[in-house]
């Protein structure tokens, strides 16, 4: 399993997703603190190898961070929306669940 690290680069208004020693994806955002809203503007895979997996993980962690800050979220970027949908599908998948004993 990969050890992703999410950093909130506030100065550049983006989340950066790292694997050890390298930047693999970035999510640019617009934050309106007065309105308590955040907009995910543009998601990009820096490392093209496994780009979809990197974007899914970036969206999973960035969405969790936004939810923890209790911000209203808007996602106009189609790449970010797709990444979030895929991340949610992974979480709700029952493929790896073991049936309960009866």
C-alpha cells in the first residue's frame, strides 16, 4: 500500500498529494472564508503513471479535509468530480467484505 501525504499549500491555494519524495497530484481551490465555502477548481495529475489512482486519493483526502473544516463544497472541475465519484465507489464497494457469520 502506498503512503500518500496531503499538504494544504495555502499560499498557492491548492492541495498537493505526495508519495515519498515526489509530488503526484494537485488540486487547486478557491476558499471564501467569509461564506464558509470552498470550490475545487482544477485537479491535475503531475505523475501520469497511475494518474487516476492519484486523483482518487487526492479527492478522498481533500474532501475529508474540507468536511472536517465544515465548509460547503462546490466541484465544477469534471476531473475532480470523476475522481470523487470513483473514490466513493471504492469505499462503498462490497467486493472485499466478508459475509457476517450467522
